[in-house]
């Protein structure tokens, strides 16, 4: 026994500082946040009392949370994830079979990922300006120039329930290149022999894709959905820099920030954050479990 | 809007609990606010004041309800002349009332450079400091012995109103004079929802609840 | 990513190829459109700039806009450099050690520990903000760059650990065994055998960490005072409102992106690998 410990002990010691740091900063903090959400802390001085689920119950009758934030984030997630998946997939499909200048195209599709959400929002808030007539500009002006003036939109300033969907445009601009590279890697991971075998059997290219390649892309698609969904739920800066305090694009992440650090409603902020954590955990935990298990089987 | 419809005393009562947010008068005042909103291009409670002022300059809008600092923007940034290019009027129902806010600096306990901070505060509070800062921003001095010649055009009228003993003074909500941070942020939320839903009664009820919760 | 060499392309009709290129160009235009508006606006003289003419080519090129915004951004830029460099170096070194142990010097429960570490990468940071705010205030680490660096190092550990673990999993067991036979301990094996072959993983990890630290806003705005604001916070404060002149907003956004864009252009290969790692696909 001692000899075995001597064999792996030093390794454990080497990573112990990291493990402790993460234990405190991830699990300790998450736990403490849940504890705060069960207190009545409001204002500058922390309260350490225990009020049960009162903050959560209050959230369920909080108009901002139930009628704006939750539907908003649902709409945003739906449009952003579906849109990025579709665009990323099509781009990967176009590139898959090899085209001249592939590297150039790939670089162009991916570079927005290197740009911060703050800068992205600053650029796009001007592109999605809702001026009309003489003050028309941005995308609306491009559309009008292309004879598509009918598509003129007020974007995120629109009065519609779907105003927040406009933010999926800069978010998708930022991340669909990422989805493309995931799909591209997946498509190229399919052994050529498999495709060749199908072709020999007389399958047409679309059929080869449908019967050979598509089933193998399922895990890739799952990765993409999980990653995009968790980004969507926790994104803060993109909305914040786009049009802060516009309730049409308010999300739980923003409500948490403003109510906690502007209003001093710490307990309520902690409750919103805990719900966000639950939302993210329901997609992430199975994903990590699955990934590590698949890897072990290999 | 509330100030103009309710008058200064009841307006002040909104922040001290003496005026009921759910009362018929307040609901009626909010209803009027609703009608004003319907005639404006405001789609969000977070709309900024400069684009709104720009629309007045362009002639696309007739007026904008704003504070003293708009004078600084129009006169200095946009180089317009008071009386010939633009003019001011009291917001309906608010003649003889001054809705005030003040910029202030604090001296924190345990400040690292206390002496320097005190020097800065003394400078800000001096006649000279006040007269240097205020005309630039478009605001009026907190001191009564300031040099009135430095405050021309619109600022002269503002200063006159401010120093007139008959003027009633009330505090501005947006700038944190009458509501603490907690109440203020709850009002922000309620206002945001109101601009979307346009329901005066629900708005009043939400604020009444927020007031009780954050007292 | 595996690239197949000399693979057989099924011949396709010329119109298919043309359509393919047209589609690829259309997508490229979509991604480049904001950059075009950004560049032409930033390079116009301030007098020529107008929001309604954002798509027009400049009459004459001018760098005046940068002269206007650079003094406002300089401090934030310097702060971000001083924060992102140490954050990415320290996080990568720790990640290398973790990755090595979790792949080549495993202890019982190593996989479980790895899963727990990984989860840290995906948490919504909102759920740690309040405790972080309290702890950092209590330890007087809030306000300056030190606290921000610490936080970026710690929350960077999951991804750096993942990158190095994947990398070391790929190297042959014999190398490690040979070192063990020579009587080398864990630390010597790590330093003399593993680290010398790890530069590619360092490139991936440092680039990834540098980019995320540079682009972070949430931690920066929570943990720093005005004189220590990182570039994103400074940028949002000088350009994050429609009341800022359009030319200044565009010029400052461009300046704020330059370092990460430069890294992307020069070292895009490693950036791509970081992406794949981020999806748990070493």
C-alpha cells in the first residue's frame, strides 16, 4: 500500500494547489451563493439569516423575471443556437470536399471569435440602428440598397416580443464559425474508406452523406448544442454593451447583475444565479459525464 | 409628469410615504404620462437623452423634457444660441417648482490622500471652483455668492428661479435624490415594464410594493 | 483535426462548383461586413464621418480618430497587457502540471477529479460573483490587477488542464516508462521529459487564455477600480453608448481588438486547436 502511495502520491501533491483553488473558487463559491440565496441579504451588510425558498418563490411572481427575462432568454437561445448550427453546418458542408482557398475562407468565418463581446456589441449596435428615412443606416440601408427595403427592421429596439432575437445576429456572427470548425472536424473524421465503400455500392453523393456521414455527426451536433446553449444562458456583456436596461433584451444574467450590484438585492441576485446554474448544469453535467466515459472506452 | 400633475407637495409625499402610489390621483397622473408616451418615440425606458435632443435639433421632434445640462449640450457642443435657436419653458404644471439634483463628492473614511482630497473639495466648493465648473456643464452653483455674470442666457433664468424664495424645491428621482439605490432600481424595473405594458394601475401597485419592501 | 491527403474528389458539374463559390463568398461578405464599416469609419477624417454614410469609402484616409481615442484607451490597454500576460503564463504552467499528472502520473480517482475540474469551465459566472465580490473585498484584492489576475488564473485552470491532458495523453507511454526506469521521480520526469516536448500545447493554451482574459468584461468590471480597468471595461465606458460620436466608437473598438486579432492572424493554427479542446475534443 505504502509503495503504491509513493508511486502516485507526488502527482497528487503537484496538482493539489490547483484542486484546492478550484474547490474554493468553483464549488465553495457556488455553495456560498446558494446559501446567500436562502438569506434575506439586501443592502451593504450581509445577512446570515435563513428564509428558506422565499427568494425563489418571489421570483416566480416577479414580472420582470417571468414575463421578460425567462421568455427572452428562451427566444434568444432558440434563435441563436438554431441559427448558428444551421449556418455553421452549411459552411462546413460547402468546405468539406475541399475548395481552393479553403484556409482563407475558414479564417474569415472564424475571426469574429477573437473579438470581445463588448467590441462586437459596440459595432453591431450601430449596424442595427433603427433610424429610417434620411437617418436610415447600417444593415437597413444595405437592405434598402439591395432592393430589400421591405425587410427594414427596428432590430433590438423593436416593440415586438422577438426584439431580443436581433441579438442572435451578432452572437451568431461571433460563434457560427466555431460551429463550422466543429462540423468540419467531424466530417473529416469520417474514414474515406467508408464513403468509398458506399460509392462502390452505387450510392450517390447525397446518399453517401445521408447514410454514412450524417449519423457520425450526431455527437458533434450534441457538442455544439451544449456549448452554444451554455454560452447563451450566461452571456452578459453582449447585451450589456448593446443596450443596457432595455427590458426588451433583459435576461436573467443582466437582472442578476443590476439587482445585486445596483440595487443591493444580494439574496435575489443569488437566487437568479442559482437558477442559471441549474439551467446550465442540466445540459453540462450529462455532457461531461458522457465525454469522459466515451474517452475511457477508447 | 407626476410633479406637474400632482403638485410639489403630493409629489414629495410619493417619496415619504404620504402619497399613496395606488391612489386615484396617481393613477390618473400615470394615465396622462401614458398618453404622452404614446405621442413620443420612446420604446424603452433606457432611451438616452442626447439622441432625443438631436431629434429636436433636426426638427423631427417638438420638445424634450430635460435638465439644465441640455443647455450645455446645445450651447457648447452644438453651438446653438439661446432664444434664437432654442428656448425653454417649464414642464406643464411645474411653474414655480425646481426639481433639483446635485453633483457631490464624498470624502471616504480612511482616504489615502486625505490632504489632497480636502484641497480638491475646498476648490470645488469655492466661488472660483463653482464658477469654473458649472457654466461648462450647464448647471448652476450651490453657493449664493457666485458671480452671476458667469451664468448667461438659460442659466441666468435657472439661477434666478433657484434663488427666488417663492420657488418650491423638490428632488429628482432619476438622480437618486429622493429614492435610495434599492428603491431606485425597483422603480427602474417597474418603469421598464410600464413602458412596454402601459398599465398605470399595475405600475403604481408595483412601486407601492417596492416602497414598502425597501423602506 | 485530421486532413486526408490525396483524397479522391468526386467530379462535380461546373455549375455546382460555381454555386459553391458564390455561397462561400456570400458567407464571407456577411462576416466581413462589420469589419468593413469599422475600418472605413475609423480611417475617415472625423469631419467626414456620418452614421448615415457608414458604408461609403473615405475621400481621404486619416488616422485622426485614433489620435482622439488612444489617450482615453491607453491606460486600459496597458492594464490588460499587464493582466492577460501573467494570467495566461501562470494558468498554462499550472495546467501543464495538472494535465501531466492526470494523464501520465495518475492517482486513484483521477478521472473523477478531472470531471470536477472540467465543470469549472462551464459554470455561469453569475453564480460565483457574489462570493467572489465578498472574498476579494475582504482580502483587499478588489480594486487592483492582482485579484483580477488571480481570478483569471483559477477559472482558466479547467481549459488549460484539458489542453495539456489531451496533449500528454497523445505522447507515448514508453517515454515516461524510460524515465521511470532511469529512476527519475515524478517532478524530474515532468520537467525533463514532458515539458520539453510540450511547446505546441503551451502555444494553444497561452493563446486561448490570453484571448479570454483580454476579452473578459464581467470579472474586470466587478473587481477593478477605474485606474485599473481592463480594456473591455474602458472601451464600454467610452464607446458603449449611442451618445459617443460614431467615429470614436469605431476607432476605439478597433484598437481594443488589435492584440487578439493579431494573435489570431499570426497563430490561427493554435487558436483552432484551442477551439477543439474547448469542445472537449482534444
